[in-house]
């Protein structure tokens, strides 16, 4: 029986193991709105390692890991140690794909090394560009409640910070002063006020002054 009570506990052991080896660790990394999420992304010397964690080894987990092969130099799965022998087909898949297998008990050991994904360099560069400092601590790997750093959360933080420093700014000034995840400025100009009114972007209020819509900070709600 595993000593880990949840995937979150298992992932925490892998995260600490990586940190001890001087990897920079990012958790619950989402590629984009409504896109896939990596449990762990580790970076060392610009090399990117994606690790998917689960409480058991399955074809579903291997398929999940396989989807990251174009986006990382190395890809692994991490599961609790077990006395059961792995099916031979699993070892064949690991060798064929280059996906690594980490076994986690009191420590972390490599049951199958992750091989470099040679077609992944461009994708890894893209994944690196998406990593934010908030990915390190915002949500622990293996979190199941959906509270993770997302492209929308990044935009919301940009809005909060700009409005806090420029109270009374117009939407045009806001657009000129932030980066956002929307496909264009017009989409952002429509979506951001709706998100503020709905309470999805906290700490900001809208005020109509004549024909001009201005944005002001609220004292509460900025995380």
C-alpha cells in the first residue's frame, strides 16, 4: 500500500526531489485557456522536463505524458512504488517513446530514464515562454480544485496592478499599459469590463464619467 494519501502528496515528494537537484520547479502549468495542464514542469540550463504524477501507472497516464513529448526535452511519469511487476507492454512503450518512469516511496528513483525528445526544441521554447513566477507557488502539483495560475489569472493580475498604479485610467490607457491573453485589443476591451462587473477580476471598479469609462482600484480583493 502506498504511503501517499493523495496525488498532491506524491507530487510534493517529486517537487522536493527536483529542488534538491537544483531544478527550477513550476506546478500546474496550463498551456493556454482550456488547454492541457502539466503537473510539474522542471527547468535546468534551459532544458525542460515535464512530469505527470498519478497514484497508479496506467495507459491513460502514459497517453497524458505522451501528449507533452512535442513540448519538452524530457517527459516522465511518477507513481508510487509497488511490488507488482509492470506489464512488459509498459516497458516497451517507455522505450519506444522515451518517456521516463519515476518510482516514489520514501525517496524518488528512476525505474526508466527519460530520453531526450529531439523533435521538441521549438515546443520547449514555447513552454518556457509560458512559465510565470506564480506557477512556482500558486497551486501545488496534483491540485484537484481547479485553483491554478491561468492565462486569465495573469491578465487579471496585470489589470489589478496597472489600475492600482493609474487610478482613473481609461480602457485605452489600460490596453497600452498591459499584456493580456486575448487574441486582440478589441476582444480585451470587451471582455475585461465584463470580467470586472462579474467579479472575476477583483480589486477593480468601473465608473462612467461623461462618455468615458474609467477604472479605479478597490481596497479589497487584490491577492
